[in-house]
C-alpha cells in the first residue's frame, strides 16, 4: 500500500491488515485514483431468476391502484351476477365460493409479495454497502486533501520564516554597515 493507504489505515484507527474487504477495495481505488461508485442495480438485476422477476411484477401489480380498482370491479360484477342477474346463481349469497377464491389468492399472493420484499431488502443492503464505500472514499480523499493542505501551509510558513530570517540578516548588515560610518562622522 502506498502513502494514502497507510494514512487511511491510520485515519480508520486500524492497521491495514485489519481492514475488511470493502475498506481495502476503497483504499486501493483511492491510491489508484479510481472511482468506487458503480450502478447499484446492474449486477443485482442480472442475477435475478425468472421467479424473482415474476415475484417483483406480481408485487408491483398487487400493490397498485390498477389492481385495487380492477379487483373491486370484479367483486361488484361477481356479487351482481350472483344476486340478481343469473336465474341459477353458481355462488349464492353468502358467496362461499368467492370467499374460498379470495382466501386462495391471499394465500398465494402474500408469500410472493414477501419474496419480493426480501429481495428488495437484499438490494437495499447492497445499495447501503455501495453508499458506505463511496462515503468512505470521500472521507479518505478529504483527509488526504487536509494533509496536503497542511503540508503546503507548513512549507509556506517555513519559506516565509526563512525569507524573514534572510531579511532580518540583510537589515542587520545594512544597519551595521550604515551605523559604523555615521558614528565616525559624528565624532
């Protein structure tokens, strides 16, 4: 590891060997002056199976106003058809078959939505890990900039002090050279 890696390990309060994989990756990218940010959903979406994509679509549709309105319309049609329009209703009041169908839909829809939520939670954890890496790199870069600015300031102050010492030496010589003849003239 180079200078920034040693400094960063010092700033993180742990030796370089004790850093985890993400921190090491961030330090290497900082040392190489490369970015650590990357599209968070790209790798995650490519690894999704057909079932996971289907679960996401079902959860997306099941949690929409379109689903609520379509399902409400279906229930109204079911009730109206079985109460008065049909001479022989296939599901007479109290709509036992409808209750069975609703229970079956809920029994299937709930685990599908939970699968989608679990996958979304995993995606959120991955996003948080990427955010951590970007934030850590930003902190390391800021600390490195502070060190550089401090070194520049210290160098500038040292140069100013050296110039001031040189000016004092020159002024002392000037005063000494002018002071000797003026004393001779007054005598």
